[in-house]
């Protein structure tokens, strides 16, 4: 089972940029697997890179809030990382999930010998930031267009999301969402 997820990761990384066989060997050897049950959180480490090999996560922001806010949904075959800008975020599984974790210290060691991976890592970080910024762009739209944009961007995950979570993400009332779904 692990080899299947590593194969998917390898294909995903190849789509991002150059990946030499020695670099792949180093990456595959440092991967740690974390299994997360629905409604369970994942322990996060600053600077680490996370690859969702299976499942679906929701990301919450707690900064200066009495109630956490849903800011992202992260589906399988997607990466995210923890840095100073999102250290106050936490992630919970929506479905049983399998996460591959790559610690910062190990990634830095790999970069010493495979400099091309730094470009790939930066690209993965950029994709994650774009995904986070998507919510801001969506909630700036007039309310009727928010749902349409949400359905477009989260088409593969929409059947697994609770309507109350979608309403919270879109910053609309649950009743409005149900009436216009």
C-alpha cells in the first residue's frame, strides 16, 4: 500500500519539475506515514512538508478568533507545509486520511545534494498559498457567485463536505446555502 502512495507522490513531483533518481530515493526514504481518522487532527511541525496521499482535510485558522474559521479544504494528491504565516492553523480529517510527512531537517539535507528540488519545493509552497488565497477571492464575490465558484474549485471533494462547513467557508448562512444549493 505504501508503494502505491509513493508512486503517486513520485508522479506528482515529476509534474512539478526535475527529479533525479538519487533525489527520489532520498525523498522516499525519509517519508513518514501518518494515518488520521475522521475528525482527528494531525500533529504539525514547523517547516515540514505534508503530502495528502489519501483522504480529505479541512484547515482551520485560529489567529485572533474565539471560533476557528475554516480556510481551506485539502484533498488527496496535494501538498501543504507549516511556516510562520500558518503556524496557528490546524488540520482535521474529513475522511480517513493518509499523510506523508517530510521533516524540514531531512529536506534540507536532500537539498544540499539535489538543488533542483528547492525549485519544486518552492512551487509546492506557491500552490498551497494560492489554494489558501482562493477563499479570500471567493468571499469577495457577490454572495450568489460564491457557491458557483466553490463548486467549480472543489468539484472533486464536494460530495464529502458537510454543508455547514461549506457555509462557514463561504461566509454565508447555512439556510442560504441549503436554499441555493
